[in-house]
C-alpha cells in the first residue's frame, strides 16, 4: 500500500479495499454520518416539531425507530469489538442503566420508560462509534458531519431566511437548521474543534479543514450567541494551548501556569464583580433567571436525594413538584438549565456522583494524551466545552442528543488502552 493510501480518510480507504470490505466500509461510514446528522436534530426539528415540546411530534418519534434499528444492526455486524468496548466502559453502562431502573420510582413511569430507552440507544450508538473506528477515522467522520451541518445551515439562512434566521426577539441572528440561535452557535463551536482535530490527523487536506474552521467560526459569530462565542474561544484556545505545550517543556509549563492564572482571575471576577461581568455578556445577574431555578430545584433534589423523580419525569407532570418551581419563577420552566441538577432530579445524588466520576475519568485520560496523539485536539477541548455548557444547560445524559453521543464515543475511546494514537 502506498503512503498516500495509508493516509486516506475512511471513505477513500474503504474504496481501495477488496470489494466486500469496500462496500461495508462505505456503508458504515455513510450510516455513521447520517446518524450523527439526525442526532444533531438539525432541520428535522424545525420542520416537524414544536420547540416548546419536541417530543410531542409523531414524526420525530418515528424517525428515531429506524436510527435505533440501524444502531443494533451495526452492533451485530461486529459484536466482538463492541463487547470489548462495553467491558471497558462499565460506569457509563451503569449510570445509563440507572435511568431505566428509575422507572420503578418514577412519578411518570411511561415517560421515564420511553426516554430512558432512547438514552440507552443513544449511548449504544456512541459506544459503537468508539468500537468501530480508530481515532483518525472517528475524528474525520465527526468533522465531515459538522461540515455538512455548516453548509446546510448557511444555505438555510440565505435561501430560506424564514426558517434559518430569527425574526423575533433576536432579529437577524442566524439559526441555521435549528429552532434557535444558541443551538447553531453551540454546534458550530463543536464543529470548529473537530476542524482543528481533523487538520492534525489529516494534514494532506489542510485547506478543507481550515475552510471548515472558518465556516464554523463565521456561523458562531452570525448566531450572535455569546455563550457559543465563549465556547469557541475555549475550544480554539485549547487547540492553541496543546500545540504550544508540544513545543517543549518550557512552553507546557508556561501554558499551564497561564491556564491556572486565568481560571483564578475568572473566579475572582465572578466573586468581586459578577453583575458587571454578566452585564458585559448581555446577561442579568441571575443568568437569565437560571439561579432562581437552581435554588428552587436544589430543594426538590434534597427532598428525594437518593432516587430523584425518575429519568426526565420531573418535567412531565404539570401537577407534580414542577408546579411549585414554575410558580416560584413565574414562567413555564422546561428544564433545569444545569446538567448536574438535571441528573440529580432524574436518578438522585448517587447518580450525579457516578456521572461526575465518569466525567473525571475522561478528563484525566484526555490529559494523558496532552503530549502525544492528534486525538488530543478533539478530546481535550470537547470535554472542556461539555463541562462549561453543563453549568447552564441540561446537556448531560440527554436522549437523542449529538452532544451525548460524542461525549460517550470520546470517553469510550479514551478508555481503550489499546487504541493507537491518531
């Protein structure tokens, strides 16, 4: 095999293989991208669902069934690899399984059963993704998916502005394929990180990945989402920091010191002048009402600390505990707007602690790749972005979610000691 062929992305590598393997590789790669696209909920959400209650859409429910079927088929096609990945990720399986167990004590058993099944299938797809592809292939397929999402979002905003551009509260802000601008900004922030990683694992096509990075950055700016801009800065800064660290021990020491200093200064600013800082971001002193929600929800978590209320059940019963939260905030709160509180509401404080252990393990393993392997350019910044977003969004253990799929896949790949560096 020539050197050029050895560095081809998965689709081209599959085309160079023997006919049966060529078809299998091409099919699996195509299904991977298609499923990742669907998990992003881009386009299908705005077309077929109400943003206030997306699960009420019959079309969306029907769309997920084929995705779950494809997931099971892909798993059965290579059961040995998948079982090996399962064995290396027992904690992820345990915390995911707790959501199904919570049907026993859920205040809305039907809702918990349906949504926990969806979470389990979402998690299984993430684990399959890690078991099927090596680091290089996985990064390139993820970047390709974000490229498609970015191009289609641009087309939607320019060709169908009634759907792709906000005309209400945030008039002029781009929404792309999603219901609102923050979703576009968040996804494109992840896309920029995938572009930096793809640039490292596939430098032969650097202009493609540099173009993707520029496109994702432009869409973050056009979304006008300040949270997404901060996430982009974190992801971009992370990629630059990794590159500088690899230039030598002196650079690594400098970057680590600057990072610790930056965290200290950021914390100090929040303690000394939080109002001014939030106003600078265009937010009020209660993070657009989030802290009011968190105070009320903390009391609900304390009322059921060991079990929670059942996976995603707290918000499903209007006459239940959620009534007092909504009455106390004077608006129909849809989620906890905090990933950790959401987990505690679903499966109790023990479940939240277990999730924290999974997260901490992933962080430690990602840092172990700081000085070797191009996959660090994806794993470290992405996990950092998930951590930051979890403070203000219910993004952890979310069913049918691209963010959760990518976290599971990244965590599982990091757990594989035999996986070669990209």
